[in-house]
C-alpha cells in the first residue's frame, strides 16, 4: 500500500518511491546529506531543463562557480537514468510565484527535477528532442512524488510557469506542461483524498487594515462589490456597486467564503478573505480624496 500522507520536512522516501515506480535509479554519493537546509512542507514538483543535452548529475550535485550545488534533487539523463543527488533544499526555483506557493519560496516547497536537455527553443512543439526514455522517466518521477504526497498532477509545475518570461525562464523547453500533467495524472491514477491546496500566508502588509462588514460604507466597499460582481458573476452578478455593505453584499461574501477552502464563513471581509479575493486596496489618501 503506497503511503499518501502530506509530508513536512526532507523527503527521506524519495529513492524508495522512485524505485517502486520502476525508475532506473542511481543514488549519487552523499545524497542523503546534501542540501541547503531542510524543506518546509513539500507542495509539489518543479520541472527544469539544464540547457545542455549533456549536463551531468555531478554538475547538479556540485553546482557552478556562481551557484553552489545542489541545483535540484533529481537529474534525468537522456537515456532515462534518474540520479537522486540531494535530500535537502536545492537552488532551482529562484524568484517567482504560483497560487499555492508563498512568493519566492519555491525552493523550500518543491522538489526540483533537472533534465539534461537543451530545451530546443521556447516555441518548439511538445517533446521536440525529448527522447522517450527521458520523457517517460520524468512522467514516472513526477507521478511517484505527487502520489506519495496525495497530490494530483496539478502540483507539478514548470519553472517557466513560476518564474516566467519576465525573468527569461522558459524551461522546460519543448514541454507543454498541460500535456505533461495529463500524462502524469494518467500514471498517478485516482487520489481518493487529495491533500488540500495550501494557501500562501496572508500578505499582511497589504491587507492588514482591511475590515469590512455589514454597515461599512465607502470606496473600499465599492471596490469589494466590483470585485465580487465581475469576478464571481455566478452568484454576485446582481450586486449594485453603491459603496454600502448591505445584506446582498454580505450574502455574496458568505458565498465566496463557502466556496474557498480555508476561510471562515462569517460574512466579514478581513485580511484572509481580502487576500483570497485579491481585493484591490484603496489607498487611504484616495479614501480621503473620495470622501472630501
Ligand atoms: Zn529552471
């Protein structure tokens, strides 16, 4: 019976679940003691290409003059050989964001997989220059890790989805992440009780002062109504944007909270609900201007 509990800390089971998935696995010397400190809760997998078809597992373990290794936990060669090079945190994700990750914290929440591949080009069709052996080893690795963590394949992301073009990241190149995720999901099968999707901590700085409830009035209430009306038209499309927090606004807030995991259903918009809504915060000076 595979274990599927959520996991906090270093993935000491990594080699075992990969071998159980039928992966051709090599344990790089010292991998259990390699890493830049300990993981927090492991929320998923991030896929990369190395930029060269010939980058070795040793180069991932040891790093470069400008960046100390490990640069990921796993390396996949073009012949499909998977090498586990580190158990602890690796420098692979860098800065970026994704809905279920705290901003810029990917390294502490994602197991990184570096595939020895040039990536071909940012616009190359899916699996151009990805040998079957390498691609299906990647699918197996992601499936084994996601399943062990009771996650569906939505928890495997590409570096390009997190860091994006703004930072010049397009890896893994020639991989359509949606197709990859479909292939991974087919291999995972059905997860009976998927781990709940975590929310990043509330960005207190931005939302700390938000507190709206029945009877509140003003531009911030109007902004809330606008967000609900146009973002959640299915149940809030009828709202009138009048800046007055009445029964209908409260009902829409409750419905939003009911549908959003982790929120208390109280009809009050505090920092957590405001963050989940990605509410546009009306600046105090604008409030003054609007009110004067
Ligand atoms: Zn990358």
